[in-house]
């Protein structure tokens, strides 16, 4: 029988990192279909024992299924658990970032909203900026927009990705090639000090690039935790970004990289 006591670190400062790691594990398993303990331990810089503890807890939550030497993806509905876990990470910072991002929107703008738990926070602060034309590939964003009067919402159709609750694929990319919007509010899985916005999924990276190609200005919304990891797929260099909105926990190395690239930096 699995232990029911709280995992180590649940009551101290390590808890946010632990929850963030577990959310990322679920996302990786869903994207890849499976993952090995050794692979996850190396990726997150922790011991195999820690990863096995993570997998045990995530299996109890229904987020994945443990297999010999690792874990495999469970039914698609379990992605909602991973999504809700990510929503809870750095919640206060995401709320501040979302409010600051909304201040750059003006009545009459056409804006493109990426899929992401940070981007959805800005929707709640757009009531004074209508009328708006809003394009999005994110189900959570579209659902939040139902309460925003004066907004025309365009939903980009494609293949639904349960890890992000956003649409992906050639249909999304083709639609974006036919559009021009004034401002893109972009989310990020991870940010590299040298290569800029990165991701671990090619399909997501391709859609983000297509979004960037449709926008006159790009606002990157990313809390400081996104600098703790780096994906292996390049999405956008810093030079493509007009404004980075993040929290005051941004590492000094990251600040220098952003400033050297000439990106406007807003700390909230």
C-alpha cells in the first residue's frame, strides 16, 4: 500500500518547486506517451527516488499510470489535472502579469491570445478596453471571454492538445498566415538566456512562431520560474519580442540577457 503521509517538502519552501516539477512530469508524459525514471531524474536534477515518489502521487491523482521503470499517459481526461496544477503555480505572479499585460490593450485593438495559464489572467482585466477583436487557440481563454461584452472572439480550429487546452496543427497555422493583428500576448513553457523562448514540443513551437508572424507587436508573459528550465526546441529569439512582462523574481542573468537584446522589460 502506498504511503498517505504528505511528501517531503510539502510544508516548506520546496513545495512550489515540487508541484511545478510534478506538473511538468505530467505534461511530458502526455506529450511523449511515456517517460523513464532515469530520464525524468536527469531532466529535473533530482534523484530517481524523488521521481518515483512523484509518480506514485501523480498516479493516485489519476494524472498518469506507473509502468515498470517509469510512467505512461493515462486517459486524456487526466490532462485536466495537469492543467489545474499548472494554473496553481506562481498564481499571484501570474495575476500581476496578466493585469499589467491588459494595460497595453486599447479599445479597438485586434489581439491574439496564446494558450497559457498566465495569458488567461489578463482576460479578467479587459473590461475597460472594449471593443476588441480577439483571436485565440486556447479553450480556457475562450471560456473566460464569455463574460466580456463588446469583444468579437475568433477561435482557431485545429487538433486539441490536452496538455495546454489549446489547438495546434496545420489548420491553426494556415489561419494565422491569413491574419494580421496588432498585438500578440505570448506564453512560454521555458526561456533560455541565450536562445530566448523555447519549448519541448515541436507542434506548440510551430504555432507560436505562426502567431508571431501574424502580429505587429509581441508581448511575452512569463513568470520568473520559466527561467529555471530550458526546452530543446527554439521558438523565438529575444530580438523578436517587444516587451517582456514578468515578476520581480527574475534572475540577474535573465535581466542582463533581456536588456542586452533591447527588449522592454516590465517587472511586476
